[in-house]
């Protein structure tokens, strides 16, 4: 639907982000960015951390061309004062899911769109409400699904999301890792800005 003079590059190995971007109708290639996600040391609003990490991924991207448009993203789970990333082991995954059980938590994604020396920064927040889980349900999920590549130790599209999410306030796709509604609007804005000089030239003739 959009006509951009750029090759879209997704700087993420996340299968969820690839699926979302593909289902939105975009052709793109995937770029593996060698960057270890490190929380900022300087004073930072915790809600801005995903945006910071998304921008850092863009800064560390290599092998891009002048006609590439890079999309990088980071998603974290926030519960109270806890910033929750990907669990390192089974015990950490279990503790995380126990903490989220029966409670509301926020999922915040930061997205950086880089093109032609410019950047568009996007942030989106969704509130997720979990039911109270039985311990057997958590054990089953951790033992049968890949929880180690997901912030908060769960995927909304997985079994635990199907049986455990009571409601979501905000974008479901943001919870999956990419707020596509905001990404699309940003890409549309870029398209409109690129077409504006052409309109002005045409009208001036």
C-alpha cells in the first residue's frame, strides 16, 4: 500500500516481529545486529528504556546502504518498579510468571526507524491483566514452550496467553513486540513528507 523509495530492513531476529511486519504487507530483509542489550547507567525514566535500547540497536547496525530503511525495536515488561527482560534460566522464568500471576503489568515497546540520516522514534504501552495461575500451569508452560527469548517470560500468542490473559488495554501486537499501528503511521508520514516536494514542484509549473 505504501510506496517508499527505500529497502526495508528489520533489525531483529524476533519471529514475532517478522510475522507482524510480513502480515502488514511489507517486503523486507532481516539484519542481525551484534549488540548486547545493556540497561542505561545514567538516570533514565524506566518507560524510556525500550526506546533507548531500540536506538542503540540502530546505532550498532552494520552493512546498511543509503537506500535502506532500518526498523529496530525493543520490548520490556514493567511491574511496579521492576523492569523485566528475558529470563536467564528456568527458576527466573518461574519467579517472573509467579510475580505477574493475578496482576496487571505494562508492556512497553520502543521502535527506531532510521533512514537517510534521519530517525523516527516510537513508544507504545499496553496493559496486560493475568488471571491467577496454578503452579502446574506455570510448570507446564515453562517446560513445553520457549520462554527464554521473551520479555516477561511469556508470549501473548502462546498457550499461557490463550488461557491466562483476561484482557489487554492497548495494542495486542505491541505485547507481541511491535506496535504495528504506530509503525505504519510513521512510515506513512515519511511517505507523505517525501511526496510533498514533488507536489510543490508540480504545482509550481
